[in-house]
């Protein structure tokens, strides 16, 4: 091995070691939550960005991430950008995730991407069951559960999305819908280390509308209670709020009991906004 290559590899090992040391369980967030429920601020870039844009955005996020303590950061670019973004973030503690995966590890599934492939490209998380996938691709709870299982099989953490439509909210069915989606989508054997839940009211996504503080609080408390009946260690599972979270409302939403971070769409495409939201998770 060339000496320069060896030095680079050793440096990479060093960076990984620092990350491991950095993630000791003693870390807490500003709510005093220990590692398992440290705030997680996750950007869902959706179908946006070519390589140059994605790398530039990742670099801008990396630039501001260094000064943020007590919060875990994650960006989920389109699958085509995962390797580029992972390379751009190699030196900083910002994780990369996928936005969806196939339930199988490989096979005759033209156009699909497996969790193992996402892991190979540098992902550590995968969003599954986003309402846009449930609506655009007819994904059922059973399919979402299979995808979450695939994520675990590949050694990744699943971010399982659930949320009610406006009609369901207006019919007073919000908590029942969340419960049935959780029962149908959370895989067996999930643990706080491999599962994150994102509560995303469908009517709040990309609309600028958000539920009231008591509504978010009731939803998250119910999710925690239902999870308690489905798995052990439910108290340590992070429950993110998603749907029109932005710098102006992040502090209020993140202060709510059982809100352990955010899944951010539109505002994650501007590094300054994403970082401002992350900053409100630390203060
Ligand atoms: P939004 O999207 O922040 O643009 O509302 C959130 C999401 O869909 O994850």
C-alpha cells in the first residue's frame, strides 16, 4: 500500500473511532434525554438535487454542524446522491440516509434499490412508509413493515412514517389511524437503536400548516403508549415530528413532550434553515 494511501486509511479509521467515542451513552440533549433519545434532526430532500447541488448542500450543512452539540443530524438525499453526500460528510458527524428501499436484498426488481445497496453507498438510516410513497406507490402497512425489516437486515435504522389525512383528522380518527399504522408497520424485534418513528400529518406536509401544540402532544403521547405494547424499550425510541417544520416554528414543536426531533422536507433544502432548526434542538 502506498504510504499516502495508508495515511488516508488510518485517518479514516481515526475519524470513525472518534465518532464511536463521540456517541458514548453519556451524551444528552437539551431536554436531558440520554443517547437513545437525543434529538434527531433529519432532512428529507425528496426528489431534489443533482450531484453538484447535493454536494454543495451537504458541505454547507457540514460547515454549520460542527458547532451544534446535543443533537444528531441526518440528511436523506435521493439515492443517486447518497455516495456523493456520504463522501462530502465523511469528516463530520452528520449521517446519511435513504428515502425508501425494497424489501428484498437483491433480485429481479427493475428500478428498485435494496437496503443493503443503500448501506453500501454510505447510508445509516432509511425512511420507510413516507405518506408520498403510501399515496404515490400504494404502499400498505405490511409493505412498510417488510421494508423496515429489510432496513434492519442491512444493519440500518428505519424511520417509519405514520400520519393521518385531513379527512381522518376531521372525522376524529387521528389517534386510531396512528395506532393502526403503528401496529401494521413496526417490525418485530425492533429496538430503540434500530427504529425511529416520524409522525407526519399528511395535511401538514408541504402546506405550511401544522397541528396545534396540544394536538402534537396528544399524537406523540399516543404513539409512545402504543409502541409500549408492541416492543420493549419503547421509552427510548425517538419520535420525530414532520410536516412544515421550519426555523420559525421549530423551537415550539421541539419543546413538546415526546417530540424527539424533526423530519424536515422543504426547509432541509436550504442549509441555513436546516441548521437553524437543528440549533433550536440544542437550546
Ligand atoms: P415538509 O415535508 O417539511 O416540506 O412539510 C416533511 C416531509 O415530508 O418529510
